[in-house]
C-alpha cells in the first residue's frame, strides 16, 4: 500500500535509503485505565486494554545498508511510492531441513546463524529484501517493534507508520507493517519506506523487511510466497483444532489472535493462544503488545492450570501461573507490573473454571436451540484481575445476535457453529472495532 503524504513532492530531494542503525528500545507504556480480558474473546477488548504475552522474542539482526541511487533530478514521492517490480521468477531457498520459494531478480544469498538463517533476496532495485528464519517461537509484536526501532530517531523522522494487512498462511497469521520516514541530506529531505512482514509460525517464524521507497505489492507477493511454500521436517506438531481471528479498527487490520488445541501424551489437552496488537497511537507510532497463554484442560473441559503472559515495549506487564487445588480452589502466583502476587480463590458457583474449549462447546450446544439464550459464568482473566475470576455473560436475542458482556463492555455479533467467535463489533465508538474469523480447522 502506498502512503502518499499530501503535497509530498520533496523540494530538491533525492531518493535515497539512509543507513538504519539500531536504537535503544523505547518503552511503550500501557494506556491509563486499561483493562485486559481473555478467555473466548481476547482481541475484541484490545483497544481499551493491552494485549500482551511472551514466548521469548528474539531481536532481529540489522539489515545491510542500502546504497544511494544516482538519480539527480527532483522526484514525485507519490510516483516513487507506487513503483513495483514485475515478472520476478520464483527462486528456491533452502537451509538445514527446510525449503521454500521466493520471487527474486537473482539467486538468494543464504547465511546460517546460531539461532536463525538470514536470506538476502535481490529485487533488481537499490535494496534487496532481507528475511530471517528463526528456530523458536517469537513474540510477533516485539519483533516488529525491534525492526521499527532500527529507524534511529537521531537520524530519521518517521512520517507515518501503519499495519496494512494481517493474513493467514499455513495456519499461522502474518502481519505486514510499513513506516514512511524522512532524512535530512545536503540536497534536502530524502524519503525512505521500511516494509516489515512477520509470519508467526510456531516452529519457524519468518521476519522480512525491505528498506526502499515503493515496491509494497512486490514485497507482499514475495513474502507471502515464502510463507506459503515453507516446508520443514521439524515443523511444530499439528494441533487438533486451530482458529485465527483478525482485529480491525475501521478498515485497518491491527492485530490477530491464533489458538490451538493439542492432546498431549496421556490424553491431557492443552489450549495455546497467542495474540499481537499494533494499535495506532498517532500517525507516527504504534502501541504494540503481545499476549500468550498455555492452559491445561481436564477431561470435562475445565481449567486444571496454566500460564498467562502479557508484554509491551519489551517489558512484561504480567506473568501469572494458575493451578487447581482442592474444593474448587485455585492458587495463583506471579508478577504484575513488577510486583509479586500470590493467593487463592474459589469461583462463586463452587465449580471449576470453564476453559475456552468448554465455553465454546456450551455455546455451540445453545446455538442449536431456537430462540434466545443467556449464559453467565466466571472466567479467569489475569489482565483484568489476577486475584479472582470475572463475570462474563453471553446472550442471544430473538434476532439471533449475540452480545458478550464484561463489566461495562459489550461486544455484539455472531458465533461460528463451533461456538467460537465469527464476527463481532465493540458497541462503543468511533472508531469502529471489529473482530472477524479468518481461518479455522478441526473440531473442539
């Protein structure tokens, strides 16, 4: 997506790609009064709360600096932003036990690192595409934030940063972000466009970037081909069920949540959920947050225990562990905003907490009946309150519309036949906050 700036014809400017140098991490604190929710509907609440989590984000390596082209005449930035490279042939890429395909003007350069494989793919333009294939699960938002931080504020001025797409490839979400920036030169201001793509595969996340004005669709086509064709013998175990939902503010995609149900050896089930949000704080910055949870589920679909982690700006907002004790009692311990917390609680109904799987199964059962329904239960959402469960209501009216209520928050929309979210909208705004299922496979 080109991002034209009104009147953005640079006076005496020349198209260059200024060197990008890693800058110190800049913390992006939580919004005042933010309240996070979890369970069945995590992402819809992200605009009024922070989505976070941690699975061990790895910092990206700095891309190679781009040489300055030899253009001598003033240029139209809008025209430069619209440039694309056509008819690039597919190239085979492989390293270790994996292989993939990517479009490029020449053979990719592959360099094996300790924790990743670096790939340089030429486009036949001034700058190549740089991709990094990791061998461990990452915090998607944190990786993207690290890449944006490569734009040193002492050397460049970011004019606009925005996510332009979230899509699903091989059952894992991919996030695309671009940052338009300006840099002073002897001949006037020079423009740059940093494009970032992150594929949140569980076993081999892939991060790509391209630092050159234009070539947005070229970059998108190249990275999607890489994501879709990636084939590894050490792929993560396949889940019994998976779904991914995409969060949008108006029409801008700003986040995802992907959830997987696994059956471990011995029949124990595990619900792994990961999410990232990249909410525009203003035209020049994003509030980037990650969340992850790993919940153990008993045979009746109740929570036996789990871990919930939320992070933003490279710092953990909370990390909470929960375990099932006796007499419908749970014990929690961990850290919230740098403070240690520990204690026990019992749900008011004197029952074990329902897992996201049990909640979806009950909603799927209720949906098969005609007419309204009203399901009230307590769910554990440590971002709201790690010390006790919170009250949640799922109500369907005569029209078939479902309202999810948590405190003063309301989400209105429809459930999928399996009881998971299909399409919901936060009943507050503007801006218009929506949640849409993008992919699902398997049965709960």
